[in-house]
C-alpha cells in the first residue's frame, strides 16, 4: 500500500493518559510530531469507538490516509476487530492506556510522545491475530479465575473501589498458595481428538510462542520477563502457545528461579502446547469469564482457539524502543 499522506486519529477520551494530561495536550503533541501529516483528531468515549472506526473504514480508508488508535489494549482490540483482513488499512497505535502491551509488542515506546515520534520511521507490517469462540485477541488470552480476579481488582482500583480491589487481590493470593488446581484437556488435533491434560492455576494462550531471552545468569524482574515475552511476541509465526502454570510452593520456587535466566517457560511448573488451533475442554461446561488483552469477557467451554495468520496490518517502528 502507498505511504500515508495523512494520519487520522480516533482516541478514547477515557484512557488513563488522556485523563491525566488532557485532550488539548494530546492534540498539541500530535501536531508537533506529525506536522502536515496530521489529519482529523477525534476524541470519543469507549462505547463509541467501534462505530467511529467503522465509519472511518467506510468513508476514509485509502486515498493516502491511515488511522491511528489512541488508548489502551482494549481500545486497540476494539478497533482491530473492525478492520481485520483489510489489505487497504494499516492500523496505527498510540499508547495511552495502562499497560499498552500491544504497542510495546510492536516496538513502540511506552510514553505516547516518544511513540508518536517513532512514526517518522515506521512502516506497515502484518501480525497474527488470535480468536477464541469468535472473540479476538492481539496479545493473549487468560482463562483462569485467578487472572480474572486480578483484572477485576485493577478495574475496582481504577474506579476507587479500594476495599473490593483489596479483596480480589487477597483472593488471588489465597488461591495461588492453596493446593487446589484445575485440570484442562487441550487438543491440537481437533474437537474429536482426545487432548493432553494440563494441570495448573494460571492458564495463558498467546498468539506467539514465548522463548527465553538467552542472556545467561542475569536477574530478571517480572516486568523484564514480560518485556522479553513481548519482544518475541512481535514475530508472527502462525502458531498459538498454551501455557499452564502450576503455583504450588515447589513449582513456584522453580518458576521464580527461571526469572533469573529467562528459562521460566521450561521449568517444571510450566507445561506448554503449541499448534495453529487448540481445543480446550474442562469438566465444567458452564459459562466462564476470560481475559482478552486485559479486558474481561464471557464465553463457555469448550474453547476453540485459532490463529489468524497475518490477519491484521499495523504500523511498526523500524527502530523499536528499548524496554523501560
């Protein structure tokens, strides 16, 4: 596709950074970094974002225009869902949320000002997209109650519900330190085939395989481990990876030890399964909550998780930012 002559912006005005610095400051920074390439700048609420992206895709796609979404991972996922498979649309990302995992996965700086400057040397690139029972994810899927509780605690804290946030965190700590574990059957040969049993307390599916960082014996904080995972996550390989993390006292010690040399995905407390499609069953067939790119959603077992190879075209900086 031809280089963009203009970049239009649709920004979630409820994103954390927008609320902190203000819409006018965001607008000034965009004008400063994009100059004459600055197109329309639109601030919308989260519930209006999908419609706004849909209208842009219908009326403004092509003709030398590209779209940049400002917000967190939830905003980006909402926008991406509207343009999946569109060869004529390359989506840009401006990190304005809490974690901004997808923006960092692509190589953008965590600070939106530095990320905006990176568009001077960026280009469209295809990335893999994951789906579970018809819902999409760009970074990963978490399907255990502990992860859901953690993200619920984050939302409660954001809404100033401090007591309920504390209760959720306490519940996660209690569950992880207890002995009860969940058993899942994961098949990579279709719904009719018997799968491999995985036991754990945290279950994650990513649309890219995570690998050790290979830097030898060097202390790695959990944040650094996430950065390592994100760096690998920027490579589209057409594979899903399922991780079951067991957190009993012995297993947790092994996993924490793996933070030192980056080998946590190969420790005794972590089991892995890799394939383009995974069919996940549980003894419980009821509706469950899952976390998609940090957003809590509902679905039901069994879970049919698929990869959409190069399903989305996005802007990626040619010179990725160094991990913060």
